[in-house]
C-alpha cells in the first residue's frame, strides 16, 4: 500500500506504507504519519499516477494530455 500526501511546499508525494519519513525535493523531511493522507493506492505505478493527477489538478495543466487519454 502507498500513501499520497502533500508537502508544505505544495508538491504531491507518495510513500510506501510503513515508511516513517519521506524527503521532498524542496529539502524538507516529512513525517508520513503526521501528514494528511489524500489517497491510498495498491501499487507504486498507481501511486506515481495519482501524484501526477493531483499535480495536474493543483497546477491546472488542463491542456496537457497523457497518451492514454488520446
Ligand atoms: Zn516540499
């Protein structure tokens, strides 16, 4: 199981369930248990897809289409 959550900088991250901390690219180390979990998914592929979808929603990349949606 993978958990989807956000850093204070706004980036969306995922971490494998049971992992205590996750370092964001902004340099901040996040305690996974203290974050609000947006979503739980089963696989790493689903996790990276969920992160991408959330980033798209947040940053409004509406003109960006994935090959799978064409
Ligand atoms: Zn960050």
